[in-house]
C-alpha cells in the first residue's frame, strides 16, 4: 500500500488497488451465456408456454399453423430478445445506441437498405436456381409451408407485421448483438459471422434446404453489412423490405418455392 504525501497536515490519501480484467475463460463463458439468452430459443419457449397457458395452440384442427399464434409468438419473442440484449449491453458497460445505430446518418442508412432490396432478390433467385441445378435433392419442400399462413387479408396483415418486426427488426438487432459477443470474446467477427449465418440458414430449413442455403447467404450479407457500417438500419430496412415483397409474391403467385 502506497501512502503519498499530503498537501495538508494531518491528512493522507490511500491508493486503493483497482480490480484487474476478468479472466479469458470467464469472459468466454459469459459471452456464450449471453448468446444463448438472445438466441431466440429460451424466449420462444417461454412465449409458447405463455400462449399455451392462455389456451392458444400453434396448430389448428386441420393441422395448419395458426396465423394468430405465429403473430403473438413473434411479437413476444421480439420484445424479450431486444430487452435482454439492451440489458446485457448496459450490464457490460456498452451503449445500446452505439452498438445498434452507430455514428452514421439514419436516413442515409435506410436509403442504402432500400437500394439493396433489388440486388438481394436477384441474388437469392440465383442461389436457388444454382443450388437446384447442382443438387436437385436440396429442393425437398415443393411449397413453402409459411405460405399457408396467408389464407385471408387479415392473415396477410398479421404475417406482414411478423415479417417486418420479427424478421427485419428483431433478427437484425439480434444478429448485431451476437456478432459483438463473438467479436469481443469468442474468436472474432468472422467466426461470429459464419456461425450466425449457418444457424440463420438452418433455422429456415422448414422451407427446404435450398431455401436454407439462400437464407444463410442473406444472413451472411446482412451480418457483413452490419460489421461494415456498424449500424443495423440498412440491414433492418433491406431485410424488412425483402420479407414484405416475399409476402406480396406469395399473395400473387402462391406459396410455390
């Protein structure tokens, strides 16, 4: 303990040792736990249990998904994931506005996101055609099962909210949070980009393996865009716009993939 000289008689200052940084293993375990909490798994399970207590079930008597159930699951999950991410960022001394919005002008980022919707559509179409040509068995789902949720204008409106809020907003905020955890404690941003993209694609395997590959590629692009811009606005805008146009396509052309 060091007792520095005091400028006034009868007084002295004590230098209090500052705690050192957390050990690497602790930071990694914490990052893994934070990733799990914001992965959507615990929040969706909680939301499903909550709706079940209220008497809402995911499937109708005909065996089809209930649009209202999907709508509520998406809203509850979105609120929980974003809330948990914000709380964890603040607990780690990070600013949510800095992590999610960054220093760039929001309007310019939104314009960029809109401009990217067209190239995304062409890119996804190219990946789907190429994957089916190289490996036809990847097209293992003749019709996108999510198209069955669009049975009426009300269903379409509910699903549009799910696509924009649960897809565009929640998934891109979630992706940004996960990438920052990988960047800081779990191998770097590229490791996080690959892992989150593979998981994002696998989460859409219900729509077919070809769709999962295309979705994983989109996730990689949106993740790269966030890392490049350090703002979720362009990824959110392009993601929400792409999903919205997909709903329009379902309404016009049907659920065929």
